[in-house]
């Protein structure tokens, strides 16, 4: 029949990866990483010895380069784009990879006799290899001290932020009923009572602690508003936040408050 709806087509399930392939991938990566570090360690140790470290301490060169490459690569991959330290971590990962790659052919050139370290190693080799540990330490400390950017939950509005006035709508007066000719005049309807203004709901709940200060007929100062916030349990609030954010929001809902004269004496607490 032409009126029947077509049957939904079933999509073929994705082919499953064999368990042995998954095991080979999961287990192969750490094994290869360990083998690479073991194969690179003798060359890095050899360069450390040529640079002047003794045989035991020179093994630290292999550990430094391996740890530097791993930490920089992890930081570069986990930090989001645009976050502080992202570019530095990427550059550090490439530098660590380049240093590990350069250490192998340089060491092998000395071992195979293409270059000679007798009677002493070249000055450029000693200087370059000696600078690696402090440079690695400095960059790792830089990555550790650089925080990851987090979205801010509050914005400190500047003191000269413009205040947007909101005009309250006034209820329209009830029309007067004209008297009917040749009949007694109809009773006048009482004037419609104005609707009660809706309760003000502030975006920042701290404004509720500041609003009663206006009841005295004066515009409270920054110190008085700060003391009221502390007494209400909001803690110490910056002056720019009080003037530019809290005062602006209170007076935005009630424009007449901005015409109040400033308070002569602003009480302060110790």
C-alpha cells in the first residue's frame, strides 16, 4: 500500500576489534616506551660523562631527559587551547624530543670514532650538555606554577560603569463614566488604586544588605556599605565592587535613590 510508512533501516553494527589486537595495543605502548628509554639511556649517559660528570651521576642525564619529555608531553596534551602554559608545554615537548634525538647520534659519532674526545671533549659539547639539567628544571617549575584558566563566577564592575535606568510602567487611570441624559447620574466609580510595585529581585543577593542604608534619606558612603556587608556575613568586599556593582544595581531599580544627598558622616569599623 502506498499509504504505509517506510520501515526504518537498521544500521550495521561497527566491527569489533579482536581482543588480541586491543591487548597488543594497550600492552605494546608501555613496553615500547620502556625499550626506547633503555636504548637511549647509554647515549645520554655517555654525553654526561663527556661533559664532566662521574660515571654514576651521569645516569641522571638519561632520567632528566626521559622525565622532561613525559611531563611536557602530558601537560601539552591535557591543557586546553589558549590556556596559560599551553604554548610553553608544546615547545618544551618538542625540545625534549629534539634533545633525546640529538643525544643518540652525537654519542654514537664519538663511540664509532667519527669524532674524537681526546685529549678532551669539545667545548661546545661540554657547555651544551651542562646546561640541560638547569634548563629542564626551570621549565618544569614554570609549568607547575602556571595555573590553568578557570571561568570566573563574578565580575568586578568598574566604578564608572554606566547605569541603565528602568522606567516603571504606571497603571492607566480608569475612564470616567458620563451621566445618561434624562436619568439620574450614575454613581462615580472610585479611582483605581495603583498596583503594588513588584518586589525587587536583585541579581547580586548582597544588594539586599545595602538597600536599608538608603532609608535614612541620604546616599550611604562606601565605608558604611562595606560595614553593612560585613555585618550581614558577606565578608569584606572591594570598594570597586561596592561602588560599581552593588550601588549601581540598587539605584538601577530605584532611580530616585541617586538624588539622595551623600551622608555627612560615614561610620567605619576598625
